[in-house]
């Protein structure tokens, strides 16, 4: 309503000014041309009041809805009114410097592809173009094994064995959901990425898919190796990601218990729609497993923090005391390697013991040939399998599948 009043008022004022110019031309050609200059327009109004009075009346009539509309707008959005009168919208928009130096040239599905986001998380390299929930174009490369540090791969079309899986997806203007294609061999891939502190990888990237996919990409690539972002050498706590929240909780527990011996268990996927998170986390503190309720909040102009956090920083640890003569050194207990749950994984076993596979990454193929991939969240009351997948941006997608629709299910991690 306020926008209509403001627009209507401006149109009436504009109509009044146009009518005033027309009245000036009707008086004389000289006054007509002079009315385009504001000082001479005012002079024309004084000298020929009778001719100018109807046009000024129409312009004055437009001031009433304009003021009423601005008043209504200020009552519920004062910042927008302030922005209008400050004339900030006239200044050219300053583009923020890019976080990543991505210099790639090529195409995806026959269209130019210029990704703005690049990550390597949990063994999945993603290049994403577009800021919406569904990417305009996206390239995923699922590495056979999650790697730490440098990444180097050279794959030719004739190679066989366990190779990275390549997936391309795109969203056309007339589509509601993106379309995707996958292949596990028959492509050319060269990766030579070296770590850059604190959490980036950079190097050469070269990919060529078979001709029918119309996809090739080559150049220099820089990407993030985790979900943290840094500002002035410190973790940016305002960035919404699971890794940011994990860092905040890790720091809080270390200061709360005055120890660096804190091993936080994975907290799973999170929804950042609200500025508050209530979590029950598990952590091994000084060798003892504990379950703690944690409430995090994010002020309007701040980053994530634990509510009522007043614990001081941990002092610099003193050197470990030397052992007294005759005192045997304590040998840490040998920890056995956990069993690989992928060996005997099956749909029936998962339905019998869903808690055993909670928050593990899975891939499901349905009867219709659709593929869903995400972290297992359990079985709902109707017996549906719930998977959630974190997107490259800040959102997530959830899948709900009936067991009888599943033709194949894979567990992607131990």
C-alpha cells in the first residue's frame, strides 16, 4: 500500500510539471524553452500565475499521497526510508573482492561455465556457479578416498579400477529442479592442488568429458578445504557452516574444562534458518566421554557464540614435568581400529539397527532410476528412510524414501 501511494504521488507531481511546461509553451515559445530551467520556471509561475496555477495544483495534490506513503513506509521500515533520502542507491555498487582466485575456462553441458564457489569437503570436490539454493551449474568430483594435504590425480579415458565419480548438473530457466549426469570412467582428469594456509588448496585443474556431455574445463583453481572462513587471520564466526559451529564449541569446551584434550564428536548437519541452535553434543574430555547441552546464538552484528560463555582463555601450558627416577612411563592403551561397516552393509541390516548407521553418508538408487545421496538421519514413524545432504551453499536438501522403492543402497564411509 505504501509503495502504491508513493508511486501515485510521484506520478501526479510529474504530470503537474509536464502540464506546467505545456502551459509555458502556450504562453510563448520563449517561456516554453525557459521553463526547462528551474529558476526560470519559478519566474514563469510568478509572472503568469493564472496560467501556472492549475498545473501547480495538480503537482501539489501529488504531494499528499507521497507524504502519506513515506510515513507508512517509515513506520515499519525506517532503514529503507533513510536509504532513499541518503541517495546511496545513486552510487555505483562496489563489488567485494572474490574470496577465491578461480581462473578456469571452459563449458558445462555446452554452456560457458564460470564457478564462483569451490570446495573440497569429505572427499567431494565441488565447483558451483550461482548463489541460489540450486546451482545454475555445478560440477562434483567424488574422490575414492578423502585426502589431507596435497591432491594429485592423473586419469585417462582408458583407465580402469576405482576412479573418481564425476557428476555435472545444470538448471535451465524453464526447469524447477536441476538435471544431472554421472560417469565413473572414460574421461580425462588432471589435478595438482597444493595446500595454502590456513585452509585452501590451489593448483592446476584440467577435465574433459566424452563429447556427448559437452563439458571441458581447464586452468588454475583455488578452493576451500573445509567449511571455515578467515578474516584477518582469525576464524570468521559469522559464517554459517557446520565447521564454524564445531570450532566455536571446541574452543568453548577447551576453556570451560581448562584442557586441550577435547575430542568433539561430529555434530551432523545443521539448519541455519534461525539465529539460535540448541544442541546435545558428545565430546571426549580428558579421556572421558561426556554428553553436554549447548545453546549457541548469533547476535545481529556478531558471530556464533555459546550462551553465557564467560570462561577465560587457557594459559600457556607449562612444560611436562620430568619423571622421577624409578617411575615407569605410562604407555597409552592400544586403541583398536573400528570395523568397516561397509563390508556387511545391507538394507535389511540398516532397517534392523538404524542407530548403528546414524549420520553416515549413503547413496540410494530407486526403482525409477533416481539417485539420492546424503547422511542417514534415521527411520520416521511411517518407516521411510531419511537422508539429508548439505549443499555447497548454506542450505540442505532432505530425501524421504520408502524401503520398497529402493533397488540399491550403498554406505559411503566406514
